C-alpha cells in the first residue's frame, strides 16, 4: 500500500489561492533600536498569515548592505524580499530580469488608486510593469534639536538654521557639541542635500536636479549653499561618532545641540520615550524652507523559481501595503505612510508636520529618484572629503560638484 507523508498530503489538498506556509528571508539595513522595532511590525504581520519572516538584517547602513544584497541576487543566492530606497538603486536588477513582476497584484488591489504621491509607484515601474512595493516616505531634510542642550546652555531652542548657527558659541561654552554628524559617508551627503533644499530653495533645487541646469549649479545662489555647508562642517568638527543613531543619541542625551538627519531619527526618540515638543524639537527644511523629499524605502522580490515561495512573496507584498501594517510600521519608523486612506491620529507632532507638508504638496523627489546610483556615489565621496577637509573652500567644492553632475547628464 502506498503511504503519504503529511506534507505531501497537505500539498495535495491545497486549494488554488490557499498558500502553504513558507519561510522567506527578508534583507534590510534596519538595525538601530527604532528601526528594529519598526521592521518587527512587518514580521509580525507576515507571520500572522501563517508564513515565516526570516530576518536578514545587514548591519552598517545602506552603503554596506546594498552591495551585499546586489551580489547575492546576481550571484544566484537571492533572498525572498529585500529593501532598497525608492528610485534607481534596483533598476539594473529589474532590467536583468531578476525581480518578480508585481503588476498583477498591484492591479488587482488597485495600488494606483491609493499610493500617494504617485511618483512612489512610478519609481517602482519599469517599462509599464511594477516591480516594488513602496512602504514609506522618508525625508532627510530635518534638523533635530535637543531641548535639554539649549536649557543647559540657557538659551532658547533655535527656530531656523541661522539661529542654530548663531547658538553654537553658547552651546560650546556649556560644553556641548553644536552639531552631531556621524562618519558613515552618506551622512555628510545627507546634510548637504538638506542644506541645499533649505538654503537654496525649491526653484534652484529643481532647476539643477530635475532640469539639470549646470549654470545654476555653478551660480552664486548655489555658492551660498556650499557656504552654509562649510558652516555645518565647522559646527560638527568635534563630532567623532560613526553611526547615525549614535549621533542621534548625542542629541537625545543633550550632549549635542542638533543633528541634520532623516525623519527615521524619530524612531530613536520614541523608543527612548522622548516626546516631540518637550524633549526635542524638529525643524523640517531646517526651519527655512519647509519642503520634504519623497524618498524612502521599497521592497523588491527577487525571482526564486519556486511557485510556493512566489505565492508567499506576493502575500508579503500585500501585507506591507495593507492599511494595518502601514499604520503599525510607520508609527514606529517615524516615516510617513504611502497611502492617505489610513488613520494616523496617533502621529506625534513632528510626524504631523511632515503629513501637513505632504498634504500641501511641498515635496521634491529624492536624490535617488533623479540621479543614478553612480552619480550619487561620486557626490557622496566629494561630500565626505569636503566635510573632512576644513581647507577645501566652498567655491572649490562647488566646482568639483558641477564637474561630477555635468559628466552625468
Ligand atoms: C532608509 C531609512 C533608514 C536610514 C538609516 C535610509 O536609507 O531609507 O529607512 O532608517 O537609511 O538606516
């Protein structure tokens, strides 16, 4: 008599649409306290479907994680799902046919009707097909300030970038570091980008980054941006920490006055029990030009050539975009949800500011959405050098920056 294993029996009774439990490894670079708490919400929601999230966190930040992810996918060892930033980071992988096409479920579940702004879905679309799920909007254009540091120094919390610069001597006299800046290369680049939108303003930013106007890039308004970046360099001269969350921690404990960082810093404040407006202050657009960029994170699903795993991948995509997971994940992550049809009444004051800016449409695309990964890396290298070289003049840095951009348009 023929005998059947339990697994074979179960497989034989599985109905179409009734997915079997599958393990999926999910890679990402969310390793700080706030990030880990946020990603755990996705894991919980996926596990609730009967499947199993196998966490593949990669330490060291995106610059370290992305090459590992890419080489695993191109080298024949793909994971079940992986984070990238919105934009062009995974474009070559998609073009090489290595990523699962999500168009069918995107159409079935009407993603285009609720994903906002639509540019998020456009960033997932290659030749009319959809290859990723945007999961949040993260903007880097924020100045995070420690209310304690300013109370200790006996001066009011600044309300904009020039007040922040002017407050530095009082902070230093009180033994504080004015500006916390970590040494991971992307952090200098992030600071420069935030200063560019805040000091240069939206029109200049768009003309250079979208219209690729190199005269504007080389012009006097942009020089002012480089001069402000040189001020930031001086304020951060004694900052020795490495990771972004270590720099956030200096603000959190009142050892530093401020940090220019993405709104993911909120995850650290909230896990430490700090309250926006009481313990810390956030200034979008550095308190000068209140614009945020619509960068953030998206998940891609490498092709696994296994129908059962593929069903689980599609299920994970649906979970990530669901209303429940969007609320739970984004509240912990400090990011804005990618859909407008959910209840975010639990958002803190800073997140509410972000939501207002988004609703007013004061948004710019992220660098990843308008420049190739290669250009981004070259600019990042220049910014690291600039922030580490007090002798490099703003005009010299500007000239080199224009050279990089001009060679890549
Ligand atoms: C991601 C954020 C993340 C941050 C720091 C960014 O590239 O978009 O989700 O929190 O890196 O790790």
